């Protein structure tokens, strides 16, 4: 017997190795006791599977069930011809009108051409033992094998129930017209335009949502892999399901544009339901696979479901959406003794539609429309997949007023998500065991994705003037900032504008003054404020915040005060931070020496002794404003102001090194404010030579002592003091000038 089997298998192998030309038209015949039990052209044979099965084939096209009681298991069959022998524990599969129910024969009675069977409920474990196979809805894969070497079996027949009865829309090598079955290789093919469909409404509570655009184009192929072992139950050998793998693989093209309308306060609840039931007909679409001589029936059914959650206050209309194009692979793997594992791969690309808002309030809303795809294996519920794209929208306005913080905000975020809900009922193979495994629903597991599509506002930037621009303390200046939204899909920023009349709120912070602390952007995304700086450390910061006052983005205008009069308040006097350079200007840095001036002379050309005292500059009782070299808004300090700087009750003095140059640091004890005066030395009246630079500092006051002398400030490494009539320096010396502001 072994020799015969070996020869038979070898012959079959050789038969499948012939060339395609030789095989064309060649028939393969399988016989039993001399009678042909199967014949087919070799080119039409996908694979030959040797397996053990108690399946008994009944031709339901010629033999008719005249009675069936599912409760008792009694089956009456009227045969056209002599009935075969029905042996106990053999298995039959009832036809479509009985849901492809699997029945295990317990006993039989034959009367003429009528057979009465007493049967019990069966499942796939009664049909398959010690065999594995992969089913695919793509007939083009009929010549392939799965990754573990199993033959890939494709449908021999596809049919669906119509108003006129069951209709075959595909039969192997006999494909019907594309009008009957437009996507012959997809287990779930769905194209429909639901634009204008209302998702929900409640006019009493004042909210609604409808699809301004809703187009589905989905094509998914199905793959089902089974691996059966063998076990003994009640002394009867049956199959033992070791592994079951199922997944859908294909494309999604979904175009969604959702419009929310809220006119009152709505609480945050989650709603779900069926929008359109029975997308594929009441009975769905059935795929018939031949595993050897045993038929396997898989029926796909689908409803179009919806889900939404929302909460809102006040009144607003929002339109938001995107186009999703993606490849999806979703399913699950069952291994005996191991937890069910999901298969979930999603590679999308998006095109976001810019959202439009009208009104004002706070909103959190999420809406989804999706097909729930369920599979029956024979009559049993099997796996299910729900690919669920959803749109989410957050919009709000916030205000915070307190002694510590003031802000106002208007913000929005559009998101797109994709959940894959998976489910598995194993009664199709685990007979007598009530096992239902819901596998991961919603956004709580890794088979869920979420992306932000659009944020507004997202960023604020300084427009004008540029950082480093020169400003004048106490002088107003217009400063403009630009606010933009961000499209996460394109990576582009665009002008933030919620609608034709509403922009983003920009909040300003400064030590100086602004004419408005909060400004709404205009149609060009600009917020302009008039800012008046108060000291040389002053900056202007603009920020956009969320409803809780958290910063989304901020930008700061940092000017320079070169030659414009930055000052430090010390003991009540506003001192410039730098020496006077050329007339009407300050030097660049606090440690720079600057120019040297003779008393009451506003130019730097140096006059020798006789020339000076014969000039008009020597004839004044004080430093005249017309001759003051200080920049506009500044002047030479009075003796009283220099005395305040050297008053040790309120000001400390220390000799320091500043960027490599020595000088005196004067610090207000009360505030900690300080200025640095470099030890610039002086120019001698005899020839204008510079003396004592780095060792002494000499600074004029505007106060004269007599016709030849004037008052001022002198400091060195150990001491700082003012001089007057008792200790005097001639007006003709060239000293430094450190200006003060009124």
C-alpha cells in the first residue's frame, strides 16, 4: 500500500511539473473503485491537499431539504436517485438558506428516496483535522503559497442574496460582468457618497452635526489562515484549532468635511449607533472556498455606524475636515494557549481642509463615521473589524483677570484619528466552548492613531521694527507682531484668521507702557501696539495663550538704546549708562571713555589756556543748554545731582574692572541699580595731552565755582567725591561728561 501511495504522489508531482503548453487542455481524473469522483483541467487546479475529514458531500442542487428542525437537529432530505449510506459522526454542511450550518450525523433512517437524519451541532473542528490552509479573496493569488508554505486557496464562488433570490456573482473561470461585481478581488469593496447626511441633531438642546462632504472608497482583501491538529473528544477524533490568523489588507480613500452647530450649552457625552444598516444586503456577500472536497463558507456583512462626543457653551458654527488616503492592514492572530494578538498597520497621507469658525464659545467635539465589517464562518459569528476615522475639534475663548495675570485667548485645534476595533468569536472552531474575545476597542491600545491637522493660533513672530532697532526711553513707538496658524500635514504656516471678523488675541507684557495690553489680530494676522519703554532693560513681549492662560507661542522685541538714552535710577537721579561721545551721542559701551569736553563748550576741538579764557565759553556762570553736548533729552548733571551720587548713606562705591577697563561702580542701596563710570583721565590745558587714564575719573557738573573754576566728580581706586569751591579744577581742563535725564 505504501508503494502505491508513493507512486501516486510522484505521478501527481510530475503531472504538475509539465510545461504550460503541454498542460493546456489536459484533464486530471481522480477515481474510486473505477468510478470518476473528480475531474478538472490541470490548469484549473490550485493545489492538491491530502487531509483527513469526515465530510460527506451532498449535492444540494439536485437533492432538497424538505424539513429541518434546528432545535431537535432533525433533517429530512429528498434525494433524486438512491441515497448514499449515512454513517454516524459523518458531517454535512447545509445549503445557503440554512446558513451553511454544520451538522454531525448521529443516526439516519432511509425510506425510499427520503432520508431522515438526526444531527447535532458541529463546527470546523468536525470537518478538519491535521491540516492547515490559507484562504484569500484574491483569485490572483491562487498560484501562491503562504509564508509557512501552505497553499493559498481562493474563492470558487461568490454570491449574495438579492430580491429575486441567491445570485452567484463570481464562479471560478466564469467571472460575471463587472456590473455585477465591480471589485472581484476584494472581500469588502465600498464606494458611497454621503455628502449632506445629518449625523445627529437635537434642536431642543441646540446642537447638530452634518457632513458637508463624506465620500468613502474602500477596497479590502481578506486572508484567513487555519491550522488544525487532532484530538479525541468523547472517543471521537476531531480537529484541534492551534492557530487562526485573519486580516484585511487594502486601501482607504475617505473625504470628510464635518459641520458642527451649537447654540446652547451641551454636556460631554458619547453617542454611537447605526446610520445605515446592511450595506451589503441583509444576508451579506458569501465567499465559497474549496479546501480539498470540503467547502468553507465565509459571509461578510457590514453596517455604516457613527459615533460622536461633544461639549459646548454659547454659540458657534465650525466646519472642519480632511481627505485620508491610506493602506490598511488590520486583523488578529489566535494561538492556542496564548492571548489573541492584534494586527494593525496604517500608513496614511492627509490633505487638511482649513477650518472655518463663526461665533464664540468653548467646544470639544469628536465625530466618526465608519463601516463595521463582520464575518460569519459557516453559520457562526467570527472576526470583526471596524476601521474608524474620526474628526476632532477643540475651540475656545478664555479670559483671566487678576492682580497677578491678565490674558485673553481664542484658540482652536483640528485633529484626525483612526481607530481599529477588532473582535473575535471562536465558536466556529472551538466546539462546546463559549469563547468570545473582544480585542481592544477605541483609543486605549496601539491599534489607534491620532494626528493634529491644524492649530490656530500656533506661532507669533516679530514683524517690525526688527530686534536691535534703536528706540528712545519714554518715547512711544509702534511695534507689530504676526500670528499664524499651522498645517501639520503640509508643514506650512498661514495667516491666523478664525473668520472674516475674528482673529487671535495677543497679550503684551513690558515694564514700560502699552496703549493696549490685549490686541486682536486683523485680517492680515497683525497685532500692532504702541509701546513706550521706561529704561534701558525694557523689552516688549507678545504672547498667544490657550484658554487656561498657558503660553502657545511668544515673541520679544529687544531694542538697543545706543545714542537714545537708556538710564538707571540711582538715589532719585536718572543717570545715563554711557559717557557722551561725539556731541549729541553716547558711546557704544559703558566702559568706553567717550570724548573730553571743556566747561560750557559743546564741541571736542580743544582750546589751549589763553584761547579758552578769551572765548565766550569762559564767561558763563553755568553750563548753558545751547552748549550742552548731551543727546536730546539729556543734560550735564548739576552739582546737587553729583552729590546724590556720592552720598554714602544711599549709594555704595567700589573700584572695579569692567571688560578690561577700570572705573567706579555706583550702586543704589535701596534698589540695587548700578552704573559704571570708566576712569577716563583728563586732557591737560597746556597741550591737550591725556593723563591718568585708567587711574582717575573726572566728570563735569553744570555748576560753576567762579570765573576760573567749576564743580564736578573725581574718583580713583580708593575714593569717590564731588569737588566745589574748596577743591577746584579749572574750566579749561578736558573732562568726561555723564549725562542725566529729567
